[in-house]
C-alpha cells in the first residue's frame, strides 16, 4: 500500500479540495513506519484507553458538578 504525502503544507482550496503547497511524494508502508515510528503495542493501546476513560470521566464529572451547582 502506498501513501501520498506532501513535502509542504496541506491547504484547503476555494472549492474545499486539499491542495499541497509543496511537492507530492509517494511513500510505502515501510517508509511511513521508519519516518513516523512503529505501531503501538497492546500495552500502549491499553494505557491510552485507560487515560482516555479517565479524561472522559473527569470532564463528565465536571459538567455534572457545574450543572448541580448552578441550580
């Protein structure tokens, strides 16, 4: 599988289409992994999921507390 990358910045054209301000480059999966790091392992995935749940619970608790104190 190949990926299309932009050596400049991706911009939005007048009609909403993406436009590359530099030159376009085709990259393979192996090149993407070497440029942007390897995929996450399952331990890292579990850790990120736990942190996302804690963040969600914190924000939800804050919103509930804000609503209760407003009344």
